[in-house]
C-alpha cells in the first residue's frame, strides 16, 4: 500500500515525539502490506475501527492517539485525514 499524507504525520510527530516510533512502525507496516479487503486490515490491526466511506481509524500508542485514514483498496492507497 502507498501512504499519502506523510507530511501531516511528520508534522504531528514533531509535536508529539512520544508516538514517533509507533507512527513510523505503522507507516512501515502499511507500506509493506498488500491489503485486498478490509478483512485484511482487521487481521493486521484487530483494534482498527472500519467506518463508512472507507474510513479506518487506527489506534496509535495504546489508543493514546487515533489516526484517521481513508483506505482505497483497489488503488492500493491509504490517505491520512486526521490524527490526534
């Protein structure tokens, strides 16, 4: 998968250095994944919340932070939409 919006994550990591390692790990995991369905996401991230309109919320650092994304499976893209 390709992660779109890495600049947003970089800015967030500058403000919240305590989650830098977890975000970098998430980016690495997603970049190396080949998700074909939302079930594949749930296999890798059982605590992820899959909402309407392809929105997926990932818990970062033990749910201290939540990362909102839009996942477009057919295009192989994960778009960062909100973090906090």
